[in-house]
């Protein structure tokens, strides 16, 4: 994606995982320039995140506010040498009740999911989530389509034959039989099976069984009508 036409803005992120495997999820909205759902793999230079993550646990909410950058800079290929971005780390939601923990430098290693919202799209009826993470610690991010919608991130553990390796990072899982609405979202304590969505947009025969451990993040206010 060329950088032209994409001004530098503040793009806040949810921070997940551990220092050996950190993930960032863009705090999206239905208004430009934040109308992109983006999930990245990253590395943080400072031990402040690892120390606080160990103290508060894997399901605690941490957020990151990098210095202004363009959306184009968030589409990173794995072969590209990462550039360290100055950022501020928060315990809780940045811009709301979050407490600043200190400065870090975030190196963006790879973009796992990148999708701009279509203003003409209708609300999807399929309950679908983006899988990322690996090993015995994975995450699901609810796929956002059109208002009214919600942003949700879950801590999950693959079960049965899917441990390891589980679905590939960035894979889209379809949870058939459930409506794509807030009241029917996946919730902690559930065991659910998601069918891998193929390149044609339809679910395949391959299903992944997951244990939902915790709801790390839920946002509805930014995704109303």
C-alpha cells in the first residue's frame, strides 16, 4: 500500500501476549482514518510490558499509543526489517481509564490481518472471529463488518487434535449456528468449534475446537449506528 494519501494519525492498539510473542490489535472505528481492522505481530523493547503482564496476568487489558503514523505503515511484511516506533504503554484503555506505565519502542514484525471497512456493506449474519497467537495461548478477535457491531478480543486455548498447531495466525473462523450479535458472542467458559473460512469466503470442513478462557476486551460504543 503506498503511503500517499494516508496522513499520519494516532492509532491506538490493544497489546496481547508475552514479550516473546506480542500482538497488537488496532482500536478501530467506523470513521476514517481508523476504519481498518488490523492485527500485527510485534516486539517491545522495554521490559515494562513483560513485568506488568506477568504481574496482572494474561487476560489483563494493556493498550499502546504509538507516535502518529499512517495506516500504510501498519501493513508490514515478515521479510521487511522492522522499524522501532516510539510509543506509550497503558494498563487499561488508553484515552479512558488507562494508567500510563512508561515508554516503549514497538517493532512491527508482520501484519496478520488487514481489512478496511466497506461503508456500503450490510451487517454480516455470520459470527466470525480472526485467530492469532500460537502454542497453548491463542486469541480471537471478532471480525467487524458494519454497524451496529462490536470489537471483542478473547483469550482462548486450542483443544484436542488442534494442540498443536491450531489454525494459522490471521485465519478466519466461522462459528455456525450462532447469530452475529452482541448477545450471541463467544463468552468465557465456553467450548466452541469454528470452521476455517476458505479463500472463497465459505467455511471449510476443517474445524478448530477452542476453550474460551477470558474476554480481554469488549467495545460497543465506537460501533453503533
